[in-house]
C-alpha cells in the first residue's frame, strides 16, 4: 500500500471482497455454510445486518432469503446502519419465537494511505438460533450486559466511502467505563466470576479502547485472537466472526464472553454444550483465511472505485428486468433446475417439467472453457466454462476467484452466489462457479 499511496500499510494481511461480491452475496455464502448441516431447521425469520447495504429503501435480506430458498412464511428483515446493529439483530433473534437466522456482513473501506484501509477487512458470518428440540445446540446464552451512551467516536454520513473518527483517546475514555459496567452486569446475570470465563472476545470500532478494556479486565491469554493481522476488522460481521472462531476452538462446558464496544458496550456470555465435541463446521474459519489469494493494490483500488480507470470499450449492460427476475426467482436466486420424472436435469428449468432440482450445493466438472478478453467486465478477462454437474445438468457458467493458469478441463467447481453487474442502480445477482 505504502509504495503506491505514499503512506499507510502495515504488517500482515487484510481480506478484500471480489469485484463481484457485496455484503448481500457474502451474507448468502455465510448463511449457506451455517444452514448446510441443518436441513430440517425451518427458520421463522432471517435478520441481516451491515453498515454497507447494497440497497437503501429495498430490503436486502429478501435477496438472501431467496438465495436460501426459505419459505414465504419466513420473515426477512434488515437491521442496518451501524456496527452495533449486528448485536441488536442477534438480541432480537434470541428473543423471537422459533428458529432464527442472523446474518452480518460488511465491506470496510478507508481512504488510500489511511489506517482504516490497512486495519479493516471484508467478511460475513451467520448464526442459527434454535432450541435443543430443533437442532444440536452448540452454546447456550447464560447472561447479557448492556451499557449505552451517546457520544461521537466514529461516524460516516450516507453516501461517503470512508468513516471519520474523533481523537482516539476520547473514545477510550468513554468506552472503558461502559465496557466495565456491561461486563459486571453480564457476570451478575449469569452468576459467574471473571476468573470463570474461559475465552473472551473483545471487538469494536476502536482498537485503542478494545486494548484498554482487555487490560482493565485482566483478560491475558484468555482473549481470542481478533484476526487483525490476517483478516482485519470486518465491522458489523466481526462479533459473529470471532464468536465462530471461539466456538471452533472450544470444548464442552466452557464459557465464552463476547464483548462489543460500539456506541456503547454489549456483553454476551454463552456456555458450550456437549454437542460441540461432535460439531464439524462445513467451512472452518482458519482454512478460509489460509486459502486467500494475493490481490494487487491497484486492483483493489479499482474494484472499490477509488481509482478511476478506463471502462471496458463495450456497450454497458442494460438494467435487469424486475418482472423477468420475479418470474424466474427460483432459478435466478435459488439456482433451481428442473426435470421430468426420470428425465435429465435441465439448466435453466424448462416449462412442463414437474420436478424441481436444487443445484446450489451440487459440484461439477469443467468440460471446456474459454478466456474472453472482450466481454464487458469490471475485472477482465472473463473465464467462461461449460460445467457438467454431479447428478445431471450442464450449464455454461462464469468462473470467479480464479487463476487463469490453473483452469483446466476436468477441474472441479462449486456454485457461489455473486453479482454479475450493476446497471441503473439495479444489482444483477446470479450464480457463478469457483474452483475447489
């Protein structure tokens, strides 16, 4: 970063969303990973929280709802606008009846050369809330603490690409007493002593305040790695992301504290159950972090719109049709093909077929591919492949997150929910494929 922008940068790495990803697409992928082993769980509501929604006015959670193929009786709600909104969504879901899905995602952007640019990260996380009669419960909430106060620490006016902050020491002086108050309240509610907490997560909008509270509470080695050196702070997604990391490392009977400093302080205490010993995450966090590829800094600036470049010299795509999307929602958002009884799988679905064939979790094999350097794309070239899916079905599909030199006939791929393009303010979501 510093070599190009003249300042900033730092040690370690940060995660960057692809040019065809936004908070909605990342939220879909996180929710798919959470729900994959819970096919029998019938969610009553889906809650989506982000500081960087793809749409205003329109509910973003409904796109996630459609991609997950949740029933129309399942509610879908946005709880957006601030980092603390993610904790609000979690508390609302825990208080609501029936199984709930809580999704949080963020794209975190700072100006070139600034501290935010280097310390932020992009990511998403999802939690499923249910009782033991519905699903194997990994952890039970045993106590909450909350402290709220109005003060100006970090803010961004609508339409701005970057946040602004007040002097860091000011935020530290406000957050420290709030964090202590919420901590003591949560311990009292759970009937726990500070030394009985096995793992402690501290995250929020002020790195300085987080460190000061960790020292004040004498957290020591019990503090969960905040992933600042590998992922960065993912804003609204970070509390659930770090809770996931803690659960993946926890043993039965351990108590985990989640402390979030954002426009106040929230503390949630959970105790792991015996079920966590048999839990195998469908997409563990550590391998995801390790599998990241390098992105050139100039490419990142171009993807974020911070470096204006010559657009593709091709006609821009027309805006997607709302009515056409509505007629084909199962295919467009759910990636559902069709077949007749005992017949082949059709992609896209064909009129007259009686059987719906969900394909979002199907894997496939590349039959042939081409590298197109002329097609309109914000990140050329475009790689198209013809894929034969396991169990039937053939489809020409765009590849994403791909190293051109590694694409080969016979390569294995899986579907992933992405954004094809945006035209006239309408995001054209569909499915691409990535190498496995």
